[in-house]
C-alpha cells in the first residue's frame, strides 16, 4: 500500500485531501503543528473515514524532527500543504512567512532527497 505523508493535514484543504487519499486506497500519515488548525479535525477524519488517523504533531521547520519521522516511516509520496497563508499578516511579517513557508519546504525537500 502506498503511504503518503500529508503536511498541513488538519487544515481545511489538508483534511479534505486526507479523505480523498484514503478513499483512493492510500495509507495517509498526517503531519501538522496546529498553528492554524485544531486537533479536533482528527476526530472528524476518523468519524468520516471509519479509520483512526495516523498522525504526528510536528513542524516542518524542525529539520531534526522531520528526519526522525522519515527514519520511522516508509513514505512513498508527499503532499505538502504546511504553510502560513494570511495575506494581510504576510505583508506585515514577510520574513516570518518566508522562514516558515520557504524554510519548511526546503527542510522537507532535503529530508525527502536523503531518504
């Protein structure tokens, strides 16, 4: 069975994608830091899918934690939605958004390439 790592898994788009991936027969490993979502989403995913979500609370900006995650799990593919997205806030705090959105993506790509 194909295992997909889904970052930003408990956000609106991530949670809907989770259900679609499961319906397509894939094993989903969800990842989120709940900076803009709620752990309650996991209960809704379980209720809707009938499957207990496989989930790890983790920030994609934490390179060492990502590394350990990839060491513990066989991951075949990644769908990356973990990012800040508020337009107004992004114009007030562009460096914070750059560090999170670009830095997190680079961390993820580095760990993916190595594994």
